[in-house]
């Protein structure tokens, strides 16, 4: 690859990595917010607090599973 082409690719790679980083952080925030909203909705509808917390833990498990899937797919590339 010519140096001229390499230099033209670098800004795009940096932009892609920054976008993925922001997406990763946003994902954590949105899952946390969804978990809390789900928990509050259950409590508001009469589910005991302990049961609501136990049910809302599924959101955390889904987030962790999604992260593992993404990381494993990234590691799978040569």
C-alpha cells in the first residue's frame, strides 16, 4: 500500500474507532436506564421490590451477553 493511500485511510479509521467507543459507552448507559425503568414499572404495578430487582438483573445479563458477542466477533477477525 502506498503511503499516500495509508494517510488517507487513517482519519477514517480514527473516526470509526471513536464512533465505536461512543456507541459502547452509550450502550452501557441505555441498558442501565432500561433496567431501572423496568424495575420501577414492576414496583409501580405491585411486584415486590426484591422480585423486581431479580427480574431486572436479566437486563444486565443481556448487556453482558451482547458485549461478549461483539468482542468475540471482533477477535475473530485476523
